[in-house]
C-alpha cells in the first residue's frame, strides 16, 4: 500500500488547502483507480468511483480523525463506492452466504481434482487464459472479489486489507479462502478441459 | 474428473489451506498438513493448484497507470484545474 500521502500536511488538507489536496490526488489516484478497475472490470465505472471517492474525501477531510492512515481511509471510501455501484448494477451479486462462516462440507463438495500445474507456461499465460482469469474474478461475488483484489492482486497484507474493508482479520481470511478456492475450481475446470483435449490428440 | 475430497481430515484441513500457502500458519498445524499431504494425492493437487492459482493472478496483474484524460477529468471535476500541470 502506498504511504506517500503521509508526506502531505494533514493540517493543510483538513483546512481545505487545494494545493495540498491536488498533491494528495496525484500521489494516490493511480492506486485508487487500479483497485476500482479490478473490482468493477469497467473503465467508465472505475472513473466514476475515482471521482466520487475524492469528492467524498474532500468533504470529509475536516472530520478525518487519523485512526487509520490517509491512504487506507481513501481505499475504504473507494471500496464502499465500488460496492455500492455493484449493488446498483447487479443486485444479485451480493448474497447472504458470503457472510456465513466457512463451511468445509459445502466447499469440498464436487471439487475438481486436476493437476493443471503441469501445463506449460505458454498455455497457462496465453492471452485466452488471461481473459479467462479476468472473467473468473469478475464472476466472483463482489464481497469475495474485493478481498481477493486487495490481497492477491494489489498485494496488501491481511491487516491492511482488513483496515481498508473495515472487517476483522478473520473475516478477510475467510473471504480470501473462499475466493481462492472458487477461482481454483474455475481454473481446474478450464485447464482440465485443455489437458483432456491434449491427451486425445 | 469431479470428485469429493474424501476423508474428514481432508475437509478439516481445507479451511487452513489459504493460510498454509501464505506461510502464515502455526508450525504445529503446518506439520499436520504436511503429514497428511504425504499420503493424500487429492489434497496435494488441491494445495498445488491453489498456490498456482494465486501465482497466476500475481503474474498476470498488469500495472495500470492513470490515463492522462482520466486525470484531467478528475481534476476538472474537483475544481483543481489550476494544479493540472503539476505532476
């Protein structure tokens, strides 16, 4: 996570100093845009979230209490905006079961057991595979996707992800496990098909 | 190729696999998983493919910059036009 925003005077930001705010925007906006893009998978939606994040941040800065870092606070606003947009566009993608405890019984049911690690890198990283990987992330329920994007794509720690998502560390771990298992399952089916095709030749 | 993960032990360990591949698991539980993996082909494949899944995403996440036009529209929206040139 970037901590560059720490070099900007918080006092200046809180009193509405526009130059300080412009610096904050320049130092953080690329990260906010990336996260929004990964969560939403759409340039225009990501741009809307980016703009809304800084509009809200500018309004809320005078009340910023510094309980988390400024960057974590910005991520939190951005993730909330992104999730609101997801709910608005696809209300069915946020389901109740995402908040239930991990159920090994249900998760282990019909697991695909295919050792796709043996496939050559060229196959695993082909442009077709990359498109599949992207789509698979977009198919995850939004709450799981957010945890996966923050932790495995943007490489935040569990602690940072928990702060940015306003969740407990255990909750982040459960969501991450679910997201990873679902993606593993999707990739197993996808690459399993390729292995079968290969063996028929 | 679909199968159930066979034993109660497999199911019990499933909940710890994410932390296991991150190296964040207590040594005792780690040892328990490793002992189980010696004898369980299915779980070994699940662990390897879970690790590979995470690796593939890290490998394919491309650095995205902020497009100039997006930055410009952002600054205009925030009434920060005067500061557009200072990058």
